[in-house]
């Protein structure tokens, strides 16, 4: 009898939360834009900002990847910041990693890494964030191609 009651309680615990009101579901259906996480919205913003640059410079950017990290690795050993890092004060916003060879001896492609949290912290509203992401991408693509940022934008 005691064993049956314990089994029943365990089964009930699996189906309900600790207050007995049921498990909480999603607030929005996954098909709506509001259901996307901040990281997913930022990724979409980066793709939107990259689209016009890539359309104009498609052939020159075939060996370049663009990635997003949440936060940069900040070194506390006092060494100078690496080349290709775009800073706002002491905080890196993005980094251009040149093509090279990884630890296993395999070739790597050049890539631009955008740091989501520092970029979001500097924008007060979504339109500012979109503009900031675009400006950072333009700066980094210009650095990759060895041209001025005005050339990337077509000015």
C-alpha cells in the first residue's frame, strides 16, 4: 500500500510543478517573432546587416565567415590586445581572425566574430543596435579587404 502511494506521488510529481498548477508552457507560439530569443534576434540582425555588404562584395568574401559570440574572452594577463579587434574603450565589440592553421594543423578560414552582449549594451533601442552592427561589420570587412570603410559602403 505504501509503495503504491509513493509510486503515485512520483508519477504525479513528473506531470505537475511543485505548486500543483501544471507546467508552464510557452508564452508565444514558436511561429511568432516574439518567441525568438535575444540571441536568435541578434543573429537575424547580423544576417540583415551582412546582406547588402555580401551582395556588393560577394566574390571577395567567399573565404570569410561571420560568427557571433555572447562575450569576448578578456585577458587579465596584461598583454596587448590582439590585432583585428574593434574596441569601444576597453571592451572588444568584434574581432577579425585571419585565416591560418588550427592546433590540429588543419587550415582555418578567416572570420569576423561579433560579440553580442557588448554590442547590445551600447545600443539604447533596436534601430541603434542595427546601425551599430552594420558599422562594425563594415569596419571589419574593410579591415579584411584592406580598404577604407567608405569603399565598402560605396561612398
